[in-house]
C-alpha cells in the first residue's frame, strides 16, 4: 500500500504549501491538496490503483452496476466497471439544462446494487448528493469507494446517516506517514485535528 502513497508524491498529485495553502470547494483552508486527477495521466499508476479497487470489491457482495460521481469518479468508475464486466453510469453534479435533462447518465434498474466511485472525499457532500439521486431510482444497496479520504468527522457522520459504507484506497493518516519533512508533517497533523479552525489558529 505504501507505494500507492508514493505514486501520489511522484506524480505531483500531492501538493503541500503551509504558507499559501489551498482552499477547498467547501471553503476549508488546507496546507495539503490531493489532486488525484494527475494520476490518470500515468498508465502504470492507473493500473495499480484499479487493482486496489478490484481488491476492495472482494469485501462487497452482489454488485450489479458501477457508478461514477462526476467528474472525478467517472474515469476510475469506467475503468473499474470494464475490469468487472459490469454496466457503468455516472451521476452529474446537477441536472442538465438541455436535452433529456438527466442527472444520472446510463441505465440503472430499480433493484440494482450499485458501487459508487468517487476520487476524493472531503466533507462527503458530493458523494451524499449522488447517493440521494441514485436512491430516487433504485431500491438496491449502495456501497462507496474512493481513491482518497480525508476522514473528516463531517463526512463520516454524513455517510453514517445515509447508511453508506465507504472503502478508501488511501486516507490522510496513511499519507501523513509518507511525508518526510517533519515541519510539514506536524503542520498537516495539526490541521487534520482541526481543519475548520486551523487557519485562524496559525495566524495568532
């Protein structure tokens, strides 16, 4: 598993800046950013990550369809569904304003058990929205996987409330262990303990 984390570092997918920092879509200010989209440009890394996803599927029973969360989960979900020889669909972030006005692209039956793929889970909001849309058209079970999870309490509580089990390939705790710079590592640990208040605390 450690070499998966090293892929994040060597590909440039892991970005650390404890001075300027990064702003997530949720508004959280962070010294670390995981741009897993970088990994799709490396065939060797893609194959390894899909192998990790495949291994995780052994923990899940009766998968009828793989669904990607737009946009980050589409590529990974598509590749995984091909390896599993299963149908694929994806969930848009919002309804199209033209054409068929779909929010879910692809065929999903009303009893399909879905495996939902996301790239990064931060607050869990995009995953939660996708689950809500899928449950409008199927009564089947939904399980989720992601490439990376920050493991925030907010996302854990949200998914618990939706009764969704999440299987991440990587998480923040494991990634911290791969960061060699002691100062950076300490900053990221402090941030992970208080992601909402960390930026204000460091300015004091």
